[in-house]
């Protein structure tokens, strides 16, 4: 999985302008990062990247870079 591709997918998921997410941004700084976004990310990871994520793993992330690390680790399993 490519970092840029993942962040562009998150831009789309959160209805942001492409290129908004670059990694170091805090998830909490986005009003639309909520429980629905977490569920949508779980579905996106499964459908687009063939990665199974749990909400507990996602809840540990504070930034988009940390979220990418969690997704990447689950991809290696």
C-alpha cells in the first residue's frame, strides 16, 4: 500500500480536498473524524486494500501517520 494512495483515500472518505492529509495532522483536529469515519475506514481498508482492521487498533492512533502505521502493520499479518 502506497502512503500517498492511502492519504488520498482518507481525503475522499472525509470529504476533503485531495492532498489535505499529509500525515502529521491530528485526527482530532478534523470535525468529520468520528465513529462513522472509523467504520468507513474499516470498510475502505477491507475493500480497497484487503486489510482487516478493528476499531480498537484505530482508536490507538492520534495522527494520520500513526493510522498509516497501524494499517501497514495489519497488512503485514
